[in-house]
């Protein structure tokens, strides 16, 4: 499962952690986030995220 | 100056800050001052849309009093947390005890971290409406245009958009409307505002404009929170934003340099000559003689940036460091750049500039050029060719 970075504020979505404050369970891949999910830090939509390339 | 009716039962009750010369701390120089626009809407229910910067609270309250007893305000719409628009909230809330604050969830969070007031809030989301009587307010969240809390308020029947900071200008004037002011000054300030604050948010701005266009809502007037109100030609500023946000540029270069004893300046001048002789518009700025806010504005419609600095302690000079930190935050897209500079022994400035250019996402169009101590005739010729070469890439 890939991590995704918010291109606006640099928040990282880690599927292992999910986004429990907003009802996203740990283990949820980015692709399975609901369409109306937004960056918990800055509020922009999923389309503003990019995949974090693994080093 | 009294409260001004901008439309039927809608009044400007803001404040003019004639003499403010630096904004957001020292990140933005406001050489034409600014205004903080707050709007009072009179209906069965009374609403105040945004407030002003704290030191102007009394001025705003006096203007409201000309229209109505401020105790009677039912709602305060807070489109944005930032203190230039929320600063008068504590003062107005002391008088308008029963006024409910209408804002986004992030705005409530931010306001409570600013003022710690035990206030009555109503959180709204995109699509929510608030009926005042004859007039209806509709809300549109606009996260990161330009803070997470940002929201636009739309007056449905009157077709007026109140987008807070978006489409604003730091422009103090006794006039309130676009058709009443000098058009060059107006667009100069609108461009400066976009360049220095909104460049990094271009793709969000484009999407938001498209979203509004798809909603098919007529916009008769745009009443932002700074500067004049766009009533004659709201499309003018919307189209300008579309161009800026699409990273449209002109065949134009901007040369910015910082120099210690003039060697890097000599290089900058020769490079500028080269660009000029290649037929490309170019502007040259000594970073220490020109306001950064103005330079950034000039970079908004320029395709190419030529950035030079002499070496000091194996790195660039400190003001260039600050300038490039700003550029890294702006991340302008679809631009090209190259670095130059003089040095005495080890060098380092040019390498630092190139790293910063890469970090800002700007394409390094050609290898840098350096000269030890003072450039000789041959090196100056090379600088001229360097400029010419760069200009070809702009065409
Ligand atoms: Fe974000
Ligand atoms: Fe703001
Ligand atoms: Fe503002």
C-alpha cells in the first residue's frame, strides 16, 4: 500500500494509520478513500495528492 | 467617510489603512496601503460579512452605527480566520452579544485558537444557505484559497460574490468600485497580490473557478475583502486569475542579483544586454535596491529568471537566501531559470542558487556561469552570450 502526499500542505496519508479522526480505519488504501475525503490538515481534495515514491 | 451603500440594503462598513507599508509581518510591502472590507446586509435578519483588522474595530463599529444599532446584528459571517478580517470580532461580539458566527469547521477551529471567546457558532458547508428575509446567503468552501478555513459567500438574489481574500488588492483608495479608480494601479495591485500570495495555489484556483462556472451562478459583482469591488467588469479579474493560474507567461526575463563589490552586478548587466539583443523583454533588479514584493510581481508574467549572487562564506548572500526561500514557497510552474555569480576562492553561491531553483520546481535551462573576483573582458563577453543563449529558450 502506497503513501500519498498532499501537494498543497505536504501532509502524508499513511494507509497503515488511516485517518481515524475522520472515520477512516487503519489499513485503508488511498484508492479506497471516499471521493469526498479531504486532506485533514488543509482541506483540499483527493485529486491534490500524489503518490510518495518509495526510496 | 461614511458607510457606503454598494447595492440595495448592502453597505460597506470596512476601513481604509492608508499608511500600512508592510503586511503579513514583512512578507508583503503594501506601498499603496490597503483596505479591510466588511459588508453589512440589512434584511429581516441582519448579517455582517467579515470584519476588519483589530486596530480598526472602532471605525467599523462607527460605520455600522450609521445604519443600525450593532446590537441588532443577528449573524456574523466569518469567511476567513486571518486577523486582518477577524480582528474586530472580539469588539463587535461585545456589542452584538446575540450574533451567531457563521463559518466553516476549520474557521471555527482557527478563530477559537485566536480569540478564545465563548461564542455561538454555526458551522456551514458548501451548498448550505442562510435565509435573511428577502436575501439568501449561500456558502462555498474554498480550502487553501488561501487558508484551510477560507470560504466564499454568495448573495443569491443580488448575485454578489463575497470571496474574501480572492480577487483582492492591497489598494487604499477613497473609491469603492473598479470603474472609479486608475485601471493601471488597480491591475498592478491585483497582479502583485496574486503573485505574492496565490502563485502556489494556482491549480486549486483554476478548479474553484471551474466549479463556480459549472454551478452556473450569475455574478453581477465581486466584493472582496481588500481593495475595490468589481462591479463594472467582474469578468476582467476572473479572466486575469484564469491566465495567472494557468501559468501563462510572456516572452520576458527577470534578472535578479545581489552583489558585494559590484562584480556580480557587472555580470548581471552584460547578461541583461544579451537578453535584450536577442529581442526578449527583460527587467534587471538589484535585490537590495528593490522591494521583493515588486520583483515577485514582475516575475508573474515572465517565462525566465536569471538569478545571480556573489559568494560569501561558501554560500550565497543572506538577502538572496531569503529571496530564494520565498521563491521555493511560490513554486512557480512552467518557468525556466539559470544562475550566475562571482567568487574569490572556493565559490558556492551559484551551487546554492541552482539547488534552490530546482527545489522551487523551476527548470534549470542551462549551466551556470561564474567569474573569479572581477570578470575580465572575455568573461563579460561570455555573460553576454549566456544572456543571449537563455533568451533563445524563452522564445
Ligand atoms: Fe493538505
Ligand atoms: Fe488571508
Ligand atoms: Fe486578507
